[in-house]
């Protein structure tokens, strides 16, 4: 403002001087019925001075508005922080917002450390996020999210849950390991064993139980990494379905299940061999009971020890 004032005065003086040196004539103007005669240079200085005063007044008004606006913004920010803190603390007290009303509307979604994805003006995408959290799928391409984006991943997972056949497409199409792993467990529940064996993901109990006695079932067991109780669960599901020798042959890759089935069929010598070779101390006490001809049920024994 100070520089503008100085340069304006210099400019007015120079223009007036230029007019004076070029044309030293006089002009008469009637102002409110009064005729005033002055040199043209003076009239130029007067008109430029009036323009200068008006411009200064205009800038002062604009500057005042800017100052007031900045103060209002600063006050709104302080009030927004106050409101957000109270929303996090589950307090209903809030302060009015004059300018940043749309942002203030968003704070209504905050409750504690959670954000409720309710639709809000200029935050319409929250409605889509709510659908995702409710296990629905959305047209997510409009958000241009990367494959490793958590919302993108959730959308694909929701679609696979609704359409298990989509899991095969995910396995082939996507590179994200989290998605591929999820897709594998869905796909493997119904896929042929030869297809399952193509992928290097752990074989779960659920997958095994969905493919009992299918072709290459033994290879599926060989690839499986199960907990002892899960191996026993597989053996329980195999028990009584086929010839005992065939069942023992099938379950052989699972040492805990193998021991269980041998004890279930009371093949004591075989059970002893399996338990000693694999150091399965869990079964040692039960084995001694059977060796001493004491009546005992392997399922009751397991249930009592778990």
C-alpha cells in the first residue's frame, strides 16, 4: 500500500507536469453551479487524484474483507478442531461454523475413533464405502484406485464371496498376493485337485475336507500343512468310508492322522511304530493302555486331553 501511494503521487505529478509543459491553457468546469477555471495540468492532477483516492478506498475495502474473511476462517478452524475433539470424546457440545460448513457436516460422521460412512455433501464416496463395509460391491473403477488399495481389495473380496467363480479370474488376472491368496482358498474349495496343486499356497483343512477320496487326494495331503488336531479331524472324516487298509494308506502323509487311525482300528503294532518314529508323545499313554488290554476310546482320550 505504501509503495502504491508513493508511485501514484509521482505518476500524478509527472503526468501533470507533462501536460503543463505541452499545453499551458486553461479550462472551465461547472461544479454544482459554480464555474471553476484552472490550468489543464491542475485539472489532470485533480481527476487523477480523485481516481487515486477512490482506488485507495477500494483496496482498503477489499483488504478489510480479506482480513475479516481470514479471521472467520481462523475462527472456523478453531471451532472445527473443538468439534472434532468432542466427536472423538463422544461429547455432544459443538461450536457454530460460519464458512467451512461442508467440512463441519463431515465431522458428523466421526464418532470416537471411527468414521461412520454416511453420505455427506462433497463426500458422496462415503456412501460407496458403506456398501463395501456391508459386503456389497461397487463400480470402483471411477475412483482409479491401485490394486493394493484396501478398498479395491475389499471390493474384489466382496465380489468373490458373492460369485465364487470370480476367484479363478482373480488368480489369473491380479498380482496382489493378498487377493490371490483369498481367491485361492475360495477357488480351491470346488476346483479339481490337479488345479489346486498348481498353486503354491498352504492347503487348509476346509479344502481337504471338500476333496475327500478324489483322484490325487494323497498328493493334496502331502502338500498340506495342518495342525495336529486338524490332521486328526481329516482322519475322523476318512474313518469308515473305505477299506481300513486303504484309509491307512491314504492318511499316511499325516503322521497325527495316521497314528489316530491306527489306534482307532486298534492296529497296535502299527500305531506303536508310527508313534515312536514320529515321537508322538501325545498318544504314548493311550498306547500303553491298549498294550495292557485296558479298554479305552481314542476319541474320548483326545477330547479329554485337548
